[in-house]
C-alpha cells in the first residue's frame, strides 16, 4: 500500500479525522493565547524506572519544593507565563541585575498560601516577610550546571535576606537516591530534583533535569461534573476531565467534603496524581490534588508539576 493510500484511509476515518481536527484547534488556541513575554525557562522530565541506569554520581540533587515558579528578569519578578508578580519593593531591592530562575517558597506544604499571596494585586507585606526566592539556576550565566551553582552561591552570599540558593547534594547510588526520597517525603517534601553536573541551561523540556516523586502528577481541564451516589448523594461524585492531548477520564477520589459540595468549575485547570498508565493510556488510580490557580492558561506543554520544574 502506498503512502498516499494510507493517508486516504486515515483521513477517511471519521474518528481519526475528528482527532486531527481537535489537535489542530488546540495548537491554534495555544498560538493565540501564548504570552510573548513569557521567559524561556527549562522544564524537568520525569525520572522513570527505565531511566535509572544513570550514574547518580553525575548529578547534583536537591529537594523538590512545593512553591510557585518565578523568574527574575534582572529588573522585575514574573511568573513562568510572564505575568508580573506584585512583590513589595523591599523584597526585590537587593536582587542582582541578572536573570534568575527560581521558586517563591513559604515552606513545605504551603503551596496554597504562596499561590494565593502572589495573585494579590496589593501585596500583603507582613506575609511576604516569610517568602524566599529559592534559586534554581542562572539562565544567562556561562558554564555547566555545577559551575553555575557554585557561582550562585558565591554571588548571592549576603546579597539579600530573601534570596536563597537551593542546596545541592551528592549521592552515590540509586539505592541511596530512593532512601533520600523516602526520608524527605516523610518530612513533608514533594520529591527530589536531579540536575546533571555537566548540563547547560536549555529552554523547554531538558532531559538533563529530572524530577523524582513517589507518584506522577499532571494537569487536566474540568469538562463536566458527575453527580454522586450513596454517601455522596446531592454532591459531586467525580470530575470528568480532559488532558492537553485529548484523553478524557474521571477522577473520583482525593476530594474533601467542601470540594464535593463546591467542586472546581467547568473549565478550571486541576492537578491530579496517578500511578502510571493503563493499557489504554489513561492515568491509573487518578486522585485529585488541587485547582491550579497559578496557571492562567491550559497547560498545553504536556503538563507541569506544581512548581513548574
């Protein structure tokens, strides 16, 4: 069969044609809604079981923080989508005139608090006293990641009470990596980040920057509410959601009573966690995490974790 015949069979199938049209529409929406001022930041990939052949000694490792991604342009603080963050003037007064990739952080388990704080048009100055801008990287600095990390430590020592370089440490084996993951998660951490020492800063998904968590998470858009039954009679039983690549499934666990009585609105972007994929490619044991109030547009880059790393 020729390529032309194969193409004809594909486009003559109404289900495949509908899927192609949906993907095309999705790409058009992305191009129309993209913020041209968004910083070109690098994003992490997942460290999966088939990638544990890496020599862990080639990486610097840090705790994965439960905060909101931020970017200091050298003049102002913005979100990963490029929208301004209204931090108090004194908070950024001693920030250097170079770009910094990092995360606004209040502490473990404080994602909702920091997310709410950065959305306020008038900053609550007392609350900002407890915020730290945790430095991931120096996007425009020369050298590999280990060199950039050492430079950041030297450059920011005593520079600002609100700038802090995320501590990087070394481990010798996969076994030690998972032991460290278990110990930090038990203390409330979200996971670990692995950054290859020799890596250069690359915008977009960088295979040399990986995240390791006790579960996967991703984002989806709420497309419908499914009424509850039994103990959930008169409340939301589950959410029907759609992933950026068009997969549709339901999430029925992870909700509080208040969330079932006042569920996320149709059109809202939510985060969910899951344990791998089914044979049909759908998230296995998907469970609701939270509404993504820090994302103002549909996450069409394949999904990001809460920090955006």
